C-alpha cells in the first residue's frame, strides 16, 4: 500500500518591509572651523534646507552614503562657540541636544575644530562630552596648523579625550574617508569629564534629574540654565524651575562664567602635553599686514564700496545676457504655442502660466551672480572684515554690519538682496534688514521712473553737465536709502527680541575660495528661489491674467463691439484697432471693475481708474506698469518711451486740461518708490521668514507709506 501524504497549504503572509536604519549625525563647531565644507563634502548636492520646528532658523540636512548598505542623515547645526547661546540660531542647538526623547536627537555628534586654534575650539567640545553624547573630533585645517608651526600629538589627544580624533582638511576632502569609517561604528560616550558640578548645586540637580528622568548631572544643570528657552518644557515645568532656583539661590550668569574658567583651565593642562608651537605663522602675518589696508578707517571703506560697485555692475552687466536669453526663450515658446494652438486654455498657458514662470526664471542669473560674489567674499575671509567695519555705523539704525550687502544689492533686485540677508546671524537685525531692503529703488522701478521723469521733468542742464532729469533720478535713489535706514530705526524701537546683539567676530586668515562650495551655494540659492518663491509668483500671475482677460456678464464682448465701431469711425489701422479693443476690454474686465471700485480711494492722490488698473496689475512686478499704461492708452509699442510720453502728454482730464501734470507725475514716482509692488519679493520674504506675518506687515507698511507720501506730494505740488 502506498501512503500519500500532503502538506497543508500555508497561507502567504505579506511581511512588512523593514526600513533600513539611518543614523542621525549632527555637525557642530565654531564659526570658521570648516563645518560647512565638511557638510558639503559628506552630502554633495544631496542636501536640502528646511527649518527647525517652531523657529525661523534654517535646518540644513543631507544624506551621506557611508558604505554601500549604510546611509546616514547629516544635520548641519548653526555655528556656535559654546552651549550658552547668544542668538536664536544658536538656541536651536540646545533644543536639539537637550531632549533625548526627540525624534531629531542625534545618534552621533561630529565636532569640527580648527587645529590651528585648538584651545578655543575645545570649549564647545568639552561641553558636549559632559552631556555624554557619542562624539568624534574632526580636527580640521591640520595643514594650516602645520604652516603655523603648530604640532599636535594625535594619539595623545585621542587618549586625553577618549574619542576618535580624525585629522583632516575638509576643503580638499582629506580625511573624509577615515571619518566615514568611524561614522559607521557604534560609538559609546567617553568617560572623560571636563567639569565637575559644584557640590552645593547637587541636591537641586537631583530633583531635576528625578522630575525629567535624566541620568546626567551636567544635562540637569543645563536645564536649570536654559529652562525658559527650552521649547519642549511645559508651562508647569517652567514654573517649577522658577520656584526651585529661587530656593537654591541659583545665579546663572556667575555659574556660566565660573564654568568657562574651569573648562579652560582643564583644557590648558591637557594641551601642555599635546600641542607645541615651533614657529610663527607666515599666513597670519600676511593677513595682519593686509588688514592694515583693507580695514583702514578711510581706505577700508573706499575699497569696500569699490567692491560693492563692481558687484553691482556685474549684476547688471553680466546678468543682462542670460536674462535676455531667458526672456527671448519664453517669448519664443509662447509664440510657438500660439502659432500652432488657440483657445482660452492656450491663452492661460502662454499669458498666465508660462509668463509667470518667465517672471521667476528671469531672476535666476541675478541671484546666481550675487551669491557667487557673496560666497567668494565669505570663503576668502573678507566678509568678516566688512562686518567689522560697518557694524558700528549700521547698528545706530538698528541694522547690522552685514546689512550693507543686502541694502546695496537691493538696488539691483530685492529678491536676491533679501536672500543675502541670510549671512546675518542675529534674528532681530536680520528681520529688520529683510523688512527695509525693498525700500531701496530696484531695477524694476527704472522703467516707471524713465517714463514719468521724461513726462514731467524738462531736459535741462546746469553748469553745462548736470542734467535735471538725471538729478531727479538720483534723488529718488537717495530718498529710497533714507527711507530704508530711518524705517530700520523705527523698527528698532518697536521690535522686541529676547536675544541681545553681540559683536563677536573672528578674523580668519585670507585664503583662496573653495570653488566647490561656491558652486553649491549658487545651486542651493537658485533652487530655493525657483521652487519656493516660484510657486507663489506663478499662482499670482495666473490670477492677475484671469482678472484682466475676463469680465462680468457679456460686458467683455460688448466692449469689443464698441471698440470695432470706434475703429471703423476713426479709420484706424489694424494695430491701432487691436490696441483699442484691448483698452476697452481691459476697462470691462474684472481688473477694470476693481479699478473703478478703488478710484475713490486713489483720487486724493490724483489718480483715475486707469491708473488704478496699472497699480493693480503692476503688483505682479513694478515694470508691468509701463505695459499696462501702453495697453490702456492704446499706445502700441510699449518699449517706445517717446511714444508713451507723447500719448500721455496728450491725455486730457474732464476739464480739458493736461492730465499728467507734474503733481500727478511726481505723486506716481513717489508711490512706486515706497510701495511694495512686487509679488516676487513678498514670496521670497515669506520663504526667508517662514511666516506670512512679515510679508503682510511689509505690504501694509510700505503701501501705507506710499499712499501718505504720494498724497502729500500731490497736494503740495497741486
């Protein structure tokens, strides 16, 4: 007998996929210690910029492939000298490192240290060690240290610290491979201790440890120092700390100072057996001699303004060619689509979406050139000198030494200028700079100024070479600068911030820029503008196109018929007929309805509904004013300034008098000088501040200021 056995069917159960472990590694270090170079070497282009939860501080993250099977997330923390923060940027570090329960808490911390100035850099490292966070010391710029005659006994330093010490040159990629090997290992916190907590504080710290489940005395001490700033603590925890510290007679400032002295004492003792200096630094001597010229109280400013002038000229001259190519490319694409397709959707695509996209892309060359120069100045070490020279002057107006670059570059375009304010560490100074930068007269205002000045200012010369129209144009730029600095002074008294602005500046030695870092900066800033601000710009452009292309009921079609009848009666050419149709349809559109609606509001400024439409449509960009005026007055070729001038001069008011009087012309110039007529700038301010509060406040303030000043100008000149 044959027995056949069968196996019961086993149902196939779909197993959940196991996500690979991705360690979180934080980079931290002093400013100018090479942290950014190391971050770029580890992540390359595989990085992105977000923001830390609850604050408007950038969080740069990226991924580094350590082995074929292991990828790590790299978090680039703001530069800081210690764990006692002086700014909002530095405060995000303690929020991250003091909350072990956070999902962002790092598995490993890599501390970058300047090998040529090891004593100062080890202060921060010693604090991290006492927090018992697994750490690695990336001993950067060892080549610079050797040139300075600084010899470091790496094995001895490793024994003293109890953590891996990796000598490296992050700018050239030296030591990156060794660092990646260490990053793959499961490291334990070192047992070394740099600071012993005072005995009189230990009873109180035991209560802190028990309340928050901590097993580290130094971390408990940090809670006591920073409890008011730690966002993860509850209100009842803050109240509990207030009571406990009052009972313990806890003096935070004194304890911080004593701790710093104790740590440096310990560091000095350790470095006696680790570091020896054999010769003076030639590069530092050269930098000091160069600083005698570049930071001179007279020549230093002349050199700086010459550099700014060259940057400004480069933004105009070099960017014009790629901007023209982008403009021509967008126009050619529109023409190609319109020649082969037709219909409302085609118009929406070409005049709304693609035109809006062109308004985004055309700024990219200016952004790229500006940030290329800024990156070079920072890489060479010159930007630190600029901050030192300008800080004392600008601080009187509530600004920062680094505010000079955004303000000057705002004359070219406010969009890259606002982005360049990222170099300002202090939150309050950065916000004030971003807020007032759009008051500088940008290049988009030039078409408006050109038409209006030609219309109301006679072409006269004084002393044989001073052109009156040129003097008026220059005065508009001066008024814009004065408005910016005095608005900053006003905002300085209004804006309250818990952080104080400290001037701590280290002069790095001059060095050649790392071109890879320059390139990454250009790519990062351009991408941020295109993908963040671009979404808002395109959306608003589409909305404005719809408002100008459609009207309520059948008014739009009736406007076309009326225009055709007038054209036949006046025997107009085909081009003149099309322009007349466009003018009538614009008047009957939703934009025209809005223009009629706001006319009572703008009449005190001397404007009618036609100018109201121009004010509305030019919100997308100020230069749209000229195109709208061209359309609404049936001019035709909008680039022809003389044609626009002749037509506007012939325009009459209800009494038969010239409509564009000097009073109306100057009122319009003053309005466009102060008004926030640029959705691109609002979008980028939203992106930089991570909030709609600032761009909306900017819009209300500048619009209100524009209205009041234009009203005064019109009433006085009338």
